[in-house]
C-alpha cells in the first residue's frame, strides 16, 4: 500500500522512471490540516433528512467536495511551510537512510515569492513531477516520476474498459445474477470478499490496485439491499485491515525489516495474531453496518439516498429484472474477469514473496515490469477486444472508450490533487525535522511505553509520507537503534511503524485510493469519516495494546 512504485521499473535511475518516495512536513501541519477537514466536516456537513425538513426553502449547507477539501489541505500545508524549520540528517552512504543523532538545521529560502512558486507548480508536479537525487520534485527535473500520471491514466483506462463492457449488458446481467444467487446469504459474500482483500493486503500490500473494483462492488451491494457505503467499506476495510496487519508484505514489512536489520519473519507471530483479530473486527464491523442499513435505511451514513444509485452507471440496471446471460455476454465476462486476473497476477511481487517464504525462486513466469502503466494498456486493449467480440463496431467502440474515460476524469483529477499536497510537503524540506521530533519523542522510554509511543509518533509521519516503503526507509534507521536502547526487539518497531501507516491510510485525504474510491462510489468524504472513525478508534486501541504488550513481554 502506498508503496514505492519504482519497484516495478527496471530503467536507469537517470531516466524519468516511476518512483514514489518519502514526503514530509510536521506535527503542526497535520494538526492544522486535520483540523481544517474536521471543522469543515462538523460545520458544513450535508443535511440529514431531519435537517432538510428544518431548512426547507432555505439554502442548503453541504460538505465541500473532495476537490475543495484537498485544496484546503494543500493551502494549510503550504502556509505551515513558512514557519516549520528546515533540517536534515547525515545520510548513511551504504543504506541511504538517515544517521541517528546527526540532525541539523539548514537554511532555505522561505520568501513568499519562492514558496508561492512551489504552490503554483504543485498541481502539475502532482501529475508528472520528477524527483531528483536531492529529493526535490519538479517537471523540469531528471530522475524518477513522483507524480500520479500512471494512476491517472489507469483510472481513465478502467473507465473506458468498464463502460465498453457495460455497453454489452454483460456486467449488469452478471451482477444481477450474482445478487440473485446470494440474495439469501449476502453475509457469506461479504465475508469472502473481505477475506480475499485482506489476504491481498497482508501479503502484497494491495491498495491502489482496488480502484477498479469500486464500480463493480457498489452496484452489487445495492442489488443486495445494502447502501453504497457497504460496497466501499468492503474494499477499504478489507484491504486496509490486511495492510494494517501486514505479515510478509514486501513494501511495508519487507522494506522496514531490511532497514531495521532484521528478517521479515521476525515478529511474524504477533503480526499474524493481529491480522486475525483486526480483520475479524473489520468483517464484523461491515456486516453489522450493512445489515442495520438493510433493515432500516435511516441507519445509512449517506441518508435515505444511500440505497440509490446516485447516478452510478449500471447500478440501476443491476437492480432491475434479471435476464439470463447470453452466450456472447458470458464470453465477454470471461474476458472481463481475465483482464482483472491478469492485472492482479502482474501486480503481485511473486518473486519477492516466494523468496521470503520459501527462500527459493518463483517457479512460474512473471512480468519483468508490471504496474499501472502496463495495466492501463491492458485495459485499453481489452476494451477494444470486448468491443469487437460484442460487435459494437469501430465507431461504437471508440466512442464508448472516450465516453468511459471522460466519466472517470473527476476521480482521476482528485488523485492528482492529492499528490499535489504531498509534493508541497516534500518540497518544503521539513521531513527530517519531523523525524527529529519523533526521535526525541521515543528516546529514553521503557519497553512497554516504547511500543505504544512508537505507534503514536508514526501516525503524523504516515499522514505526510504517501509511500509505506518510503515511510519505512525514512523512519526505521532511526527507530531501529532506539528500540535497542529501550531493550525492545527491532521487529516490534517494524510492527509499530506498519500499524501506524495502515491506520492513517484508512482516513487520510491525501490518499489517492480513499479520495478516488469515494468519488467512484459517489460518497462524500465527511460521510466516509462518520462510517470509518469508530473502526479507526477501535483498531488504534488494539494496535497500541498488541504492540505495547508485545514490547513488554519480549
């Protein structure tokens, strides 16, 4: 989740390849940015049914769109860049990580003109900004791609692919048939889907890859009598709980363990226990919410309209009369799911996982390089293939592809703006200052206290660093030696880091998956917070307990 995308590229570091590394700001940045979002949530929330009755005839006060929320966060972070001191650690030449105890202040230009130029360039840098070897991000740099251009194109390609398949009627009919099959046991479907997503999360950090599933699961849950939040929750809490309790995820556990100088298997017993408990909690949480809404629509955090399609394509068709699948539609569905299966197979780092578990090479062929760029081409090609199979014609296929991509432009632009926030954080050059504050916070604590404090101090860093692997590479060279001083195994520090990273990933508005998934599901960010914050609170307490007890007894 939020992994460094350079793992998929075999190109030289001097070329403009794809990369995602650490971003930074400060605790103050988080507090203000979170405060802005929270204040907007409380003060400008969408009206409930009761509120609509009271405000009849008056102007509606609605929670701002995702674009406005992210613009507010962007502005808050930019303003704080004027007052947060810049600093840096010396870098270990062998590992590339910071050397503990070497933090020092650095002089940077904090003039209004200079800082405004960073804000002005943030949106374009958020799309195709290049990170240089000094950590700066700009479209004029040479280095690795930091912007979200790959994910942007992926979302448009998914839109084209889904829309062409919808044109055949195969998806609507398939969802309807699936809903008909599980109409008496929808809980089984929810448990299975969340279990699969959680397995993907704990083994390979499945997160960005889920963007293609929202437009499938939301109509399915509507057809089963649930609301749109249920469909989104299956994905968010399924994958999120799995990543939160990563066991062999090479992009969180793997990178963190390597940076801490321990094996991936160290501490795996604790992480497996956490996975069972937290994933079980997530499934129970979604099931309880879903069936409360099914019995009484007033329990939906989206209000009565939560059980409507809200204009989602294919949702209304899937909920209507279910006709049998034709042979051609069946073949289209085979092609459709084969494309997703190939994408998932390509995304999973089989070689890394196989080497970690079995200490051997993966016996089957895999892609040399496969990530969002390759997946985008896959879905565009398959959209054309499905158009040919369904006999949509050349003009019909091309027109539908363009129409589908345009329908998904909004979520794609939200992803770009979310990345723009992290660009401003990174270019503000205060990442190491935040890291120094964390170092000061955990120094000198006892074993039991160290575990809980290590989780808490990583929460703000997880908010500001958009990559779990970048976060790990940043903090573990500091947190690992501090664990030694507290007489705590370094594997506990690894578990503390990934717990904080996974928790924050569930709520941060700078996450492309959170904001993009909500846009695809037609759900406001404020309504999602109402849904997820109770789970977040319970999961945080559990993580503190697991890590704290683990540190104390070890």
